[in-house]
C-alpha cells in the first residue's frame, strides 16, 4: 500500500482551482485540497494513508493533527516547517511504507529522493486528479506554406478569376 504526503500550501498555490479558493479564505483552499485528496484516494484504491502537511496555523489547527475521511491534516508546531515534517514522516517509518511525496519544493524533492521515496511535482499530481478522459486528438503538424513569386501568384489569381467567370455562364446541354 501507498502513503501519499502532500506539501499543502505548496500544492494550493500551484493548482489554479485551489489557488482561486484563496479568494474566499485560506480555510476554503485547505478544505478544497482535502476534498481532492479524498476523491483521489478513492479513485486510486492503492493509497492507504494521505497526509497533507501545512505550516502551523494555531488558529485553525485545533491540535497538531486532524483526520478527515481518510486524509490526515497535519499542522506544524512553532519553529517547525512543513518541509521538515514531511521528511520526518519518511524517517520515522519503520514499516518501509511506499511513500509518494507531492511538492515543488527542491529541498523536499531532493531529500525525499535521497531516501528512495517517489516524488511527484504538483503539476504531475494535478494531472492525475483529473478523471480519465478520451485521448485528445492532436492537430496535424503545420506544414510550412510554399512561397510563390509575384508572377506565380498573379498566374494563379488569373486562373481563378477565369474559373469563377466560367461558373457564372450557363452550361451547355449535351
């Protein structure tokens, strides 16, 4: 089974639909992230635990940890950063859990990889949040237009003018 750990504010600020929630409130953005994680966990089926780690905000934390429908929300303590809490989860794991860390933070990214942990950029994670869709057909490669000389262009224009005039004439019956 997999444990998914998200760098909460890092994800909120990098995912446009979550960042828009910041206009309402920071709490609305956090709640939207938790909801996305719950849906993602349900859809994947192999994720046993989800941790969303936020830099401490005692006004909202109501304690250092809250469980929300399969998602554990962690707030750091004073003088502790979310980056260090995320790496602490990895170091404290004695069961050799398979972790996936989601962050754009270089410090988190590099240290998680040094511990042999899978990492996803927020962009990669956000792409996985979207339900599977039919593949988009890509437009064909654009072919460069041939360049015509002025003489060739005039010739084509004249031929087209004659063609249009011929269309206006009544056709002969055979």
